[in-house]
C-alpha cells in the first residue's frame, strides 16, 4: 500500500501549530533560539511568544455590500520583522485584508489590533487625487514627512554654504 499523502494545512493552522510548539519549548537550538531578539524574545513570566506581534486579527468576519462573505472567522498575527506575501485571485480580499490591517476599514466584525508604535503606509489601488494639482504634487503628498526632512536639510546646507562652510 502507498502511504497516504499528508493533508495540506491552511497557513492559519500551520501558524497555530508552530506557535503551540514554540510555547511548549519546541524547536530549541534552532537559528535565533538563543541570545537576544529573534524568536527568543519573551514576555514577562516566560509565557513566551515567538517575537512580538505588531498586528492581529481575531475572528474577523467581513461581508461586502452585495452580501458576499469575504472573510469568515479569520484569525492571524503578524510578527515584528516578518516578511509576508498576500497572494490570491482577483476579488479574494487581498486589498480588504490590507485595509483592515491599516485601520482604514472599520466595517467588519471581530477584533483588529495594531501595536501603538506601528506605522502603516498604504497606497490605494485607486487613490483619491486632487484634480487641481499636478501629478508630482499629488505623489509628494504621500511622502510629506521625508520631503519636509529633505527641505530642512537643504535649508541647513544653504546656511552652512552661505557662512563660508565653517572651518578654521
């Protein structure tokens, strides 16, 4: 007899099993298992979570205006420093999931939590643009913090040059 193929687990089930194994002390001695940071980061009392969550969805249910169920009891967590990819066909809910994580969509049931220190930047597929401004000005609105820092740097550089560049 041929062995049975191992059933494929959803990413959610795989993550939960991995988390349960980590809490029980499994995978010790693996990369990042010792020293500071990485998977060895623990909460007070040693309950332990592998890394630090920066965002979580718990039992999220989202229905589109036409009545189509987009998410049904979805739970997931994003760890600090993790690299993730969201793949799926058109209409699967990739953008809706990102809007939930970014906090721009509040029409759902369930809990969405983001770390207070988390900064989320998101470029909408169909951004709302100011028609009275040029394309460059609309784009620069999205990077205003960096643009302001660059403007301050250029102003300070101009002052230094005007003063003869210092020296002595």
